[in-house]
């Protein structure tokens, strides 16, 4: 038996090394400036602008924030670290002290009062579960634990155990009380997992903080979840690469021009392992308990809310090409790129205006 699993730490370090390739054209003449600000250019606020950068290891990935303003300093990066730690402390289900862990411990017994941010994120995830008729389901925690994908001991679970744990998956058994900010899991053993929406929420929080602090140009990268805040210094669009799902991060199938947008991708290449020659990725089907199997290799969402983009990328991947395209088109101000295992690229109506295919292995077919 052959067994290979990517450790998230190794993947995160690759993400950091490839960051300049994924986000290109960030400095003068299309060259990326150093974090020390060795080069400057005219900023949108009328002052000189240079890149200040900080990376953090959290949410099992590398988070990198680049602020294109010489006024940025330790205070801003410490504030961003506090935002990340706050979200991790409340929504990391593996921490016994987190709000998600408290909800799990009280499952089948009582409701738990949580912070407004945790309540809002859980409520949004339940809304997506309803809208996708369960193809997106935040109660997959019990089966996520069985697979443990993204860690060295990932494995195909025992079918009987998987079948038993599947009985605990069902968003319909989550009770929300908005007036009291209470969440209850109606059956013992249930568990919420915000892994398909939490990083997007964190990106939104950081982007909001930067805007409120007077920094109009920044790139926020949470393990490939990218928020291009504002526009580049000088008033031009950011150039963002779209990952080739057949290769490691930093290799692209194309690029797009955006400003003040978030770009989030879900794909089979992100977290996976191989057992007996079969590839098992991390996007699990709430009905079968096994990784989703369809023609898709990845889905990239482009919109203004990273929380929504995070949920949408997973939802549309699980829905499949046809239903996923319809679902995106039904959401105002959302665009998407679907890549199939046959290297066909499907674009929603608005994305064609900003996306350029640069890899001849792939072809746009719609």
C-alpha cells in the first residue's frame, strides 16, 4: 500500500515561497518590492508607499499580509495578529476552550451562548447549507475527524464507522437563537466545523481593519484565500494568478485584473492523500462521507465578501459544474472560474472581462 499525505506546515511554507508568483505586478514595472520598502511609488493617498509585510502561522496555514504604505508598522501587524488570535480562540474546534468546542460538549443537552461573530459565522454557514440543500454542511465535523486529511496520519476510515458518524451530520439539527446568541446541536456527538468559511471571515476582518486604519492598498493571503484591498498604489488594478490544480502553488493557468475583490479557490490539490493509488481530497460529501467525486478540479470565486467566497467555493465545488454555475449566477456580484479534470475552463458571464488564460494545457469552452 502506498500512502502519501501533505503536512499542512509543509504546504504552508510552499505557499509563502510562492506568494510573489500568485500575486504579481505589485511594484514598479510589475516587480514586487521587498518588505523593507527599498523602492517607493506614489500611493493612492498622495504619500509615498512601500511594502510592509508580516506572516503568521495560524488556522493550520501561513497567513501573509502586505500593506503598501510606509506608515504601516508594528502596531498594525500586532493588531492583525490579535484579530487572528481572537477568531482562532473562538472558532477553532480543536481547542477545548473555543466556543465551537463548548457547543460540541453541550450537544444534545443545552444551548450555548457565543460571541456575536461566532453566531454570525455559524448562521451564515447554516444559510448556505439551506440554499445548497445540504451540499454545504457545517456539521461535518465528525467525519472530518475520521479522515484527518491534511495531517500525516490521514487514512480512509472504516466504512462501518463512517456510516455511523454520518448519522451525526445534518444542518437541520442545529438550532439558532439570534436574540440570545445561542447555538444548540440537537443530538449528542454532533460537531460544527467552520473550516470552509472561517478563513474567509478572517480575511474580511483584516481587510476592514486596514480600510478603517487608512491603508487603501494591501494584499491579504490566508493560505490561498486572497483579498486584494483597494487598488495598487498609483491607482491601477492588482494582477492575481489563478492556480493550476495539477501542480504546486505558484503555477498558474491564467491571471485576472481586480481591485477591492477577494479571490478564493477550493480544489483537489489543496489537502489530500493517496492510498492504494487513489487520490482523496479534503472536500467531503455530506451524504456519502467520502470526498466529492465529479468532473471538477477546482472552483475560484471572485466577489467582495471573503466570508461568502469561502463558503461559495466549497458549495459550488460540491454542487458540481452545472448546478454550481447556476448557483453562482444566482448570486449578485459573484463570478467564478470552474476547472475540470479534462482541463476545460468554464467562466461565469462577468469573469471573462477580467480573466486571461495563459496556460495552453487549458481551454475556455464556454
